[in-house]
């Protein structure tokens, strides 16, 4: 489990999901490079999140805006990071 106070990235997934682990591994260096944390949320621990995301995991958000699901979309992540700087 990865968590950081003041985290901007939130990764919704499941503990047993290999796509979730793949996305987290790809995201961590990008987040660190930009001085941001990654909060990991296991949707199976919250019935509302499980109902919301279910088979869509992993889902990545930045500042509450959904960026991608299933696979890391680097273009969307970097575009969102660039928009934050404006």
C-alpha cells in the first residue's frame, strides 16, 4: 500500500489485480519526479467504490479528475501535470 499525505494522484484498484500493479509501477517514478504522492485505494474495502469502479480498475485520478483506466495513459498524465502548473 502506498500512501502520501497531500497526495494528488489516487489509484483505485484491487489487491489481486495485475493491471493495478502494472499501473502503479509505471506511475510511481512519474509522481516522484513531480514531487507528488500516490494514494492507493483498494475498492474492495468500500462497497460504494466497488459499485462505482468494479471491473474498470485500475482507475487513476489527479486532483479528483479521472485520467485513465486499465493502462497508464502517459500522455493524459503529463497533460494533466502540465495543466496544474498554469
